[in-house]
C-alpha cells in the first residue's frame, strides 16, 4: 500500500502529513518530507506518493493555522497503540484548544503512561499533545521542540 504524502508551510515550519488510501491521517508532524517525518518519529520509511489533490485533512490543517482552531478536531486518524494509549489519545482529541492540562489531569491514575503516549504520538497536531504540560506549569517536552509547542499554545490561547 502506498500512502499519500502532503506538506504545508506553516508559521512554525514545514508540516508533513501522511494519509492512507481512505484519507485517514496516519502520521503528521513538523518535518520537510514524509521521509524526514518517519525518521523523526523513529519509524521505518513507508512508501508514499504525493497526493494529486489536497486532502480534507490538509485543508483542515490550513484552516487551523488560519485561525479556525476546531477545524482539525473531526479529521479521522489512526495509529497503533495499547488500549490505554488509545484512551489517552481520545482524551487529548477531546481537549479544547486553549485549555491546556497536566499529565495527571489527562490520566489521573497513570500520568507517566500519559507522558509516554504523548512521546510516541505519530499524529502530532491532530492528537494535540502540545496541550499537555507538567504539573508545575512548565511545558515539558515536545517532539517538534518547545518553540513549536509555545507557538501552538499561543495560537490556541
């Protein structure tokens, strides 16, 4: 199966988006190309081809960066993970833009597991782990760098 690859220049750098044949987002992050995206996520490169038409997912990202913060909320996504990770990612998707939370608030019984789920999240913007910070109020880590995390939080605030 060949995946569809797209990219978009954003205010915080290039964003690459990979979708399956049904248009479901399977990888997304701030990287120049799908190959760079897979490498930054620690994944083996998968065969991709440029999409001939802009996907609904990329149109939603464009709208998000244009100020329509809920545009990415209903885009279909898929990534492998344990049931606890899937639950954590679903909670993140339900977290409104502009309302950051702590790892403990995200997963009261398992804040470290919530941190792990954020760390291996393949669908960055759509599963918005940038909205999570440490209980002391500091930002913690972010796969794409703290400058990107700060910008996204400011954009949503």
